[in-house]
């Protein structure tokens, strides 16, 4: 069945024009959202009417979420879409049950939680892509890039997304060994703690690998924008910063690594939606995990840390600048 599905994913959009809604957990200025929405539009945009709604849960205070949810639910009710694409855990937890109760098929992407956190994942009108950082593949790759590669700090925000990803792979452990390298895993939403972890990392580690860092606030509760936070870390760190996500790779950001691609997640979600628009039931489409990562690097980051990729890795990598 899985091989049949993968074949179908290559030949999806054939149906007459229908309405597709995309509900973002975050906002269009956030690169992850922008990349996957662009990918969805590239597959479905020429043949279908696509409407995008942003929950804005990174910036909007949590007490204001219910009003935003009600607003979007009302607009979707008026539109009666043929399928809804939900991006990331917050959109799924806030919207999925409401949609399936109205018999609107749901395709999700970027969801890290499982059925315990999101029981609606098991509903017959739901399918999609479970997002899973490539922990082992990333460490194996970095062991080929670095001369010193015995100890890594894995640093993430303490968001539901990162907690779910870490707990699924590592359980309750916050220390692990992968391919001979020792990992310490730190999750925090406190800006000072996050930055101090980066600044002091050279005392114990050979490199830092970053997860998401988009729920971090300072002691006064002010939101720390991911770009500015990582830029400060870039200039404060005394050892290389890598990433599990390609959206955090670039000038004055992380160097790169073996990363999840928002574009790939969006393409896959769009093709799953196409299958539904062409008549397949969601429960006929097995849920997938992130299908493939890719090597992404910043040339200025490599220069900043005086690192050079082997000819083989360089030939397989995408360079963002």
C-alpha cells in the first residue's frame, strides 16, 4: 500500500476546480509557513481556489486564541471547502475536530504530536505527514563534517512541538548516545537560559544542534523573534551552530546540516490533498512521516566557523547563499 501511495503522489492533480483552505499555526512572515504554502500553491494553485488563514499562535497571546479560532471557523463554514490543510500542531489541535465534525477532510503537515496529544489523528477523515526531526541522520552527518564530534548540545524551545518530537524518539531521557556521540538535550522557553546555553556550550560540547526556538520569551514576557535570537547566538557562540530545520540556515543564522524541508512537507501535503480531491477517502491514505531530509548549508556560516565540506557532501548540498 505504501508503494502504491508513493506512486500516486507523483500523479495527483487531475480533478475539476475545488476549494482548499490552509490553516497556519503561525503567520505568513514565518519562513516555515511561507515555504510550505508556496509548495502547496505550486501543486494545487493553478487548478483550485486556495484560501489561507493564519492562527498566529507564535505572536498572539494564548488568551486571544479562542477568538481567532472562532473567527476562522466562521469563515470556513461560509466557504464549505472540499479539503483543509492544517500546518503544525496548534492548527491541528485547534481546528481538526471542528472540521471533521462538519465532514471536511483534513490533511495535516508539521504535526509532532501523536494520538495521545491529538486523538483526532485517528479519525477516518484525517491523513497527513507527521513531522519528525532526523535526529540520528543529522548526528551521523555531522560526524562526517566535524573533526571534533564526541559531544553535542541539542537545544530547543520547550514547545509542544519539540517536547513531542523529543519524547517520541528519546522517551524521558535528556541524554543519549547516537553513533558514538553523546547528546545532552535542553528544552527551554526562557531567553536567558537559551542564550547562556549557546554562549557556554564550548565548555562541554563540540557543536550545538538547534531545534525550533519560536516560543521563547524574556523575563518580562516579551517575545524573542527567532531570527534576532539566532543572530545574537551566532555572534555570541564559540562553536558551530547547526540545525534540524532548513528555515534556520542562512547568513548570521545556523550553518546548516541534514534538515527537514518545509517545501518537501508542503509538496507531500498538497499531493495527499489532490488524492482526496480526486475521490480517495482519507482513511485509504496511510499517514506518513517526514519522507526525506536534505543537506543545506550557508557559505558564510562555513566561512565564519572555518569549516569545509568534503567534495562529496558539497556536491549533495544546497547552499542558501
